C-alpha cells in the first residue's frame, strides 16, 4: 500500500470565543460599580462613546414586566448572647466572618446572548453626563473623611512616647492591628527588625495597651477583656479566674466556673453581666476602608390587580450614546487608511457595547421576573413560604443556559416589599416532604428551627432529635445531622448548653 500526501477540504462548525463574546459574558456578572468603571474606561478609549443624561420629565424608557400572582397577596444584638449564644463560635463571630459562593459559575459553558437590536442606546444612570464639571455644589454635600484606626492610634502615640525609638516601634505595632484592634504581629520578629531586644518591644506594646478605647493592642480575646476590666478597676481574683476559663463559659459549664472562681450562682451571673457589657472589638468603631453601597438592580412592587410589577432600577443602568454624527464628519475628512480603520473599529466596538448593555438589562429582567413568579408565596407570606429553587429550574423556564443564570444572579440585588435580597438568596436546597407533598426550602426549615429554639423554655429545651420529630409531624423529612448542621450554621448552641444558660437565667429572675 503506497503512502501519499493528499489535500482535503472539510467544512465544520465550532464555537469561537471572540474577545467581544467573552466581554459580553463578563458584562453579565459585573456589579453596578464594576459596570460603571468598565464603561468609563471604554468612553476614555473610544471617542464615539459618550454618556447622556435623561431629562427628568422623560417617560420611562426601561422595560417592565408584570408577573401574575399565584395567590391573592395581602398587603441590639448582644455580642455575647442572642442567636449566637455563648458558643465558641459566638466568641469569635465578631472577629472573623466569611461568605460562601453558593453557585459557582461553569467556566466551560458559553452562550450567545441576544440578537442585534436596532436601538443605539439603553439604560441609564441619572446624573451622569458627558459634560464637564457641574454648575455648582453644596458644602453640606461634602463629608469629612472618616477617622481610621491607624489615625486614631497615631495621635495617641505622639503624646504617649517621647523617645523616637519607642515611637518608631509603636508605629510598627500599629501596622499589625487588625480591624478589631487586636495585635497580630510577633514581638521577637519586630525586635529583630529594629535591632532592639524583645523586652523593649513588649514594654512599648504595654504602653500602647493603655490607649483608648480600652482593649486595643490585645493579643487575644481574654487579654482584650482583661485590659478593659483593669481600666474599670474590676479585675479581682474571681474575675481573673473567669477570664482565664472562657472555654468553660463558651460551654455554659456554670458549675465548674462557680467552683473555679469561688463564687455562688448570684455572683457568677453578676460577673457574666459585666463581661457582656465589654467590647470584644474595640477597633471596630473606626473606618476600615471604603465600602460600596448596595443598590438594588431590580425593583418589585405590588400592582393594583394583585400581580407583581418587576422593573429594572434606572440608577444601575448606564446610558451610553454612539455619536454617529461625529463619526460621519471625521470619516468624511480623513484620507488616511489607518485612521479610517481606527474609526471603523471604534464604531464597531461602540455598537457592540450598546447592544450588550441592552441585552444585559433584558436578561437580568427576564431572570428576575421568573424568580418573582416562582417565589410569589415568599413575597406574600414571608420566608416560611420560600420554595426550593435551583438554577436549572429558572434556566429551563426562560430558555437559557444555567451558566448564564448563574452569572446574572451573581452580586445582583432585588428590592421587594420584604426588603433587599441578593438574587441568589431565592435559590435554596430542597428538603423532602414526609407526606409525599411538595418539598420544603432549606431556608424556610432553618427559620422554623430558629423560631422553635427561641420559644423554648428552661424546663423544655429541645434536643436535635426532638426538633426532628416536630418537623416530621409537620411534614418535613429531615435527618438529625441536618438539623445539627443548620443549628451550628446559625451559631446556636447545643441543647445541653442552652439548658444550662436558661436555668441560670431563670435562677436570676427568681
């Protein structure tokens, strides 16, 4: 069999990720602030793009959808107490928090979003314009910069230390403060860096611990509370023993605490009241940096006929105009091929941006409207009626891919009659019904568990097994480990710990 080279022509189809398609996908996931920054960058690069300000008396140009209701709608937390309880998680809750991304995107899924639209611009941010500075400003609108923790401490360093070396070390210690005001550095490392002994650094640290508010520069929670008690002249031997055994306090082991501290139940409860009056985050009152204000992307309100009107928030929709007149003028005057190519590319990019913004707005509205339709009972009756919902349910209902729905719901917020919620709040896991009926939302079950625990009495504290039995009688099929996971996720202590606390509180009341 002879081998020979051949030339064959084949025709095939494939999806190519062009830069513009990739950017269209990114636009879906942008928050309002990120979108504004992106458009500002595009306007700076593209001379054919400009912002326009809609007249105040202009009619509503933004799409709205009315969703028919499925039913007739009727129109000082204590840091050491409350829902969190006296658990070890509660003690550290105020010092470190984190959020989970419950719906990660599918990076491999790509979807073409939308046809070419005839409109050259959509959406808009009132108050933004392509012009220069505003005609005037009001001094009352100007706000002074917030005082940071570093600034507050720096002022006290100037008065507390005279020696330049001490001031230098104190400034270094300040750099190791976290947002709560705790010192997170290592004294020996700082000593080696400045060429002094560790005792010198610890002496400066001790001086810094005398700053206001009391508790700054503590190295852990116990030291923070101890500093505040010393400042109040309340660190007696019994209180010192209590501070040294915060782990027993977290477990509500009051019997052991009474024995260790050498006090009776009445004195112990008085000591606990003093502890609760302290501040575990002395640095939390100062500005730790700028934060973006949450602006809802979608507004939901009740219509006169009982349905829900779903509208996009104009404040989150930038309005961009393609200057076709300027393009025609410049193109007619230039003879250089490179300049013509540049202008053609600018026009193409400008048209793509306006179409993408319009399609982004329509996609957000479409997804939000389906969420409102699915969660109508929640809007009418509250969290107990939140239905199980996942990305596939919404994607199948509106004819989109799950990855598109995931990007649309990322960092987007909805203003409803019950408050502002992230779109992903409405996506909850499903818990089977014990009676074979409709499934229950995990968020609704969490709320029921929370309410049952809040209403329990000292003589009748509910165990996880008891909660399981109550839920099964009401039609919720749930395992004990799931109840324990939900309870721990809400920072609610175990039944043994809650019983100790409630009995102690009952003894104080009597």
